[in-house]
C-alpha cells in the first residue's frame, strides 16, 4: 500500500469527481504519497494541528497513472536526500482513480498537534 493525505473536504470533492487530484499535480507534475512509515512524520510536518485529515490507502496495482519511487525534493542548503529504498517517496504522475483507493482512514490528532495512523491502518 501507499498513502496519500487529504482533507475531508478534498476527499468529498474527489468522490464527486470520480478521481483524486490536487494542486501538486499541476505544480510538481505528480501527487505526493508516502510509504506507511513516512505517514506520521509527513502528516505532522505538513498538517500539524489540523482536524479532518484523512489518509487514503492506495493499492499501487490498481493505479492507472504512473507510479515512481523518488527521493524527496532537494532544498538548497540542505544535504542531498538519501536514495535508500526506505527514504524514497511514491509519486503518482496523474490522477488517482477511486478504484485504486482501498479506504480513507482518519488520522489521529494528538494534543501536541501531531498526527498518526490508527493501529491496523
């Protein structure tokens, strides 16, 4: 499985449209996703303190768009990103068909604002 974080409102819109998309597809050329072990740190970095954040569990075999595992974008002044397999991020180069989404799971918002996956997700 790969994981994509999304607001409840964006998920509702995706269900109405029949596909998941977001601004990063137009801006970066792909939709950012995570491996399971990357969900909590990414969620806390980009969605810290936000309510109604879901994580979509996506079956890569059901995707109709290209999937690539790539290092995170390099930011000037920081060390080059690792290219170890566990450090690579899944990027989907197109819309995510709803048939690839296994389920949408609410992230747990902790008192410190951090977000984590519920057990078993």
